[in-house]
C-alpha cells in the first residue's frame, strides 16, 4: 500500500515516543480515533456495517479557490452543454482529454473543457464547438450543463450528482473506479475506458443524452446527496467530541 510505504514509519516513530505499540498499517492509526468523520453522503455509498466510530457527515461541494474564475463563458449556441472535468492533479490525462475533445467535435453539443492546474489549455487542439480553459467554477457551469465527462474523482462526482446530471466516467485510478461503480449501479451514468477511442466516447455521450432515464436516476441520487450535504451533521459531530 502506498500510504504504508511512505507514512507508516513516521507514524510508528511518533507512537513509540508515547509508549505505544507500532501499528501494522496506516489505517490502523485512524481506526483508533474516537470519531472518523467521512466527508461523503451515506446515500452515495453502498449499504455496509461501518465501525462504531465512523460517521458520514455529508460531502463538501465548494469549488477550489483556483477554479473561481468569473471571466469564463460557455461556448455559443443552444446545443446541450457538456462539461469535461478530469483530475486537478496530474494523472497523465492530456491524451485522454484530447480524445474527449475529438469526440465532442463529432456531436451536436457544446463542450467546455477544464484542464486543471497541471495541464495548460494550450496543450490541447481545440475545435469549433469546444472551449478549452484551465479553470472554471464547476458549480456555476453545472447549472446550464446536460452532462459531465469526468475521471470519477469524488468531488466532481458529488457536485455533478448534486446538480442532478448524469456522467460519462473514464476512471484513472485512486478511488475513481469505486466512485464509478456507485454511479453506474444507480443508473446515473456510463463508464468507458480511459483509453477509449473518440468514437467510443462519442457513443457514450450520445447514449446518455438520448435517454432521460440517466438524468432521472442522477436526479434521484442527487437529491439524497444534497439533503446530506445541507445537514448540520459535521458540526454536530464536532461539537459532541
């Protein structure tokens, strides 16, 4: 495990200073806490028996400071708007984003691609119906979007569901395959390989836009997510501690 490789030795060193036995895994240290506050919606997760100290307290849906750009504009026209939002950290995703741009070029849609802070917008070939920018406030864009193409990071998935929108997920790693599974099993999107061709990506986008069922499913799950995100569970738990 990556966490164990880099963090286990420092954790055990600190534990030894306090006369505590070493732990086998980084997560074992976390399990000793009186509370583990998980920033997600319980409705987003699958049914499970959680440890007694675990609480799901609702997700954080704010846009990061670097993405709050008031100068952004949507591509001109009235065709469905597709937001493309892959990882804000480097996951070697430039080629994947380019294939998404090429896919949207073949469809009667408008595309807004946000590359994030690790990939310059100039690294991509743009097309007439797709605008490529390094950042835009996703919460604002989602209000006029019809679909999101994403890597499946928790933040983007939760914000997309909160807006009641379906998604095409091209997961790259980390928690993204698990997030994708939760979306797909609820009927709120489609998964395609991160190496999928432009034609396959275009097919998935067209399938979602042609079927209201995807948006209806995303809306149902999104309502539950919003209800938990709007609750006071996080503050309640902190005050109890």
